[in-house]
C-alpha cells in the first residue's frame, strides 16, 4: 500500500469515528457542556474540524514531498 493510500485510509477511519461519535447529536445538543467551563458540543466539533484542517494540510505537503522522490 502506498503512503497516499495509507493516508486516505487513515482519514477514512477518522471520518468514520467522527460520524459514529456525533450521529446522535441534534441541534438542541449543541449547547451542552459536560461541566462548567468545558467546551460545548458545538465547540468540540468546531475544535476538531479546525485541527483536522491543519492536519490535512500537513499531510498533503508531506505526501507531495514523499511522492516527488
């Protein structure tokens, strides 16, 4: 399996995990926080998506370098 195929598979697994973890959340759950001062459900999702975007950009650059030789 090539590095790019491995990266795609890893991203697919992460997406599947995210989908399983959030599929029962509804709009009314977006303001739920498990404790005072903790991030709400909506803030957790936004935080994860921001981190995923940064990770994706780094992976793309790494794959481009690796595949270019």
